[in-house]
C-alpha cells in the first residue's frame, strides 16, 4: 500500500520547518509528498525550494497568491495518482511516531466501513468507542479533523474533492466528513495517542492575525457558516450530488499556475448566490425554511 501526503503552507516558516523536518525524518520511505505554498512572503518558498532539491520524492507547487486550503489541498491530491491513500496534513503538525501513516493505512484497509481516519489532536474532539477488526478500540467521530485526514482512493472516487466553495479557511474538513457519513461511511481516530502533535495549538505558536483571518472567512456571507449549512441542505435534498468537483481549475502558464473558474461550477454559483441572499442562519446553526421545489427537477 502506498500513500501520498499533501501539505499546504502559507507563511509560518518556523512551524513549516518543524512539520516537514519531522515528517521527513520520522516517516519511512515509500510515500509521495506534495507541498503547495499559498503565496508565502516570509522566506517559506525559498526554504521549500531548497528542501525539494534535497528530497527527490517531494513535489512543490508555489502559488502566487493565497487560494485557500481546499484549492491547494486539491492540487496536492492531483499528484496522488496511483496512491492507495491520500493524507492531508497541516503544516503545524509535528510527526512523532514513525508508524503514524502505516497505522492509518492498515486501519482503513482492514476496516472497509471506515471512510476517513486520523488522530485525536485536541482534547475537545469527542466520539464513541469503536471496535476495529484487530480487536483494538478506536474513536468513532462525526468529523475527521483536516489537520490529519487519511482517505482511501475508493472514497475519493465516490466523493470527489474538498469543497472549494468556502473561504480560505473554511469548512472543507467538516463538510467532507458529512458527505462521507452521508455515503454510509464511519469516521474514526486511531487508538494510539501522541503519534502526532498539533504544534499550532500551542500558545507560543498562535498567530492572532491569522486567527482573525480565519474568523473573517468563517463568517463570510457566501463562503462561511451559512454557505456550509446551505451545502448540507442541497446534498440532503438531492439537488447537488455528494461527489464534488473543483470550483477552480489550475492552468499552467509561463509564470506558473493560475486558476480559472470551472464552467461546470457556474450554475451552482448562481444558485448559491440566489439562496444565500434570501436565507438567514440562526445562532443554533439552522437555516430558515426554503422552497427548493423548483431546483429539485
């Protein structure tokens, strides 16, 4: 079995160094690696270029501007052709256990009811006990956090990509988890603790400016919480399929990659614009009632 790891970076050079150095040192050979930088300006791109030249199995995409986590992660997914599993790993996660990825792959392969697997990186992440095929007890969860998410190829073929319809820091992991559960899969965290460490949650690494950007993205009218709830409603009503395509298509040019709006997404964009402007979301995370009959034909 082979996995392909995708890591998205945007500034935070110190954290990126810690993440990638631990990943390269701790993870045994035999995996693919793609790093996508979202237009960093703090020396991250220069560091990544030097790192890629020293590690032939590492592919690097340097974007000119911040296209967001979902777009960049999907770009890394493109490089996973032939891999049995795709792993999304945030650049503020430190790898501490050499078996971290091997364990996730075997957990998914031995338990085909699982659609995504990861590790419990936060004490707030709750779930229920789940007995695995080997007799060990994992944690069944409603959402597999995007800081570390391992997804089998068969699930990707069924559900498609991370949804690019949210902001730069959106609900792509929560929404993908919802679609996986809707498709009948269970999501779980591996039983082992301390395989990975979420450095970005440590007080000394929290960037108030970046946290402010995340809040702004989550509350945006067309790409924040309301849009997330709207997507779930459209999936639930069967108006749009669970398999998600790309909103932005990468185009190679003399100055590197640029992105263009996918023509197939334009009808959905018009629908979202119309619906989001006519619906309210409550503080309880509920949408006001909508008449969607015209869209269900």
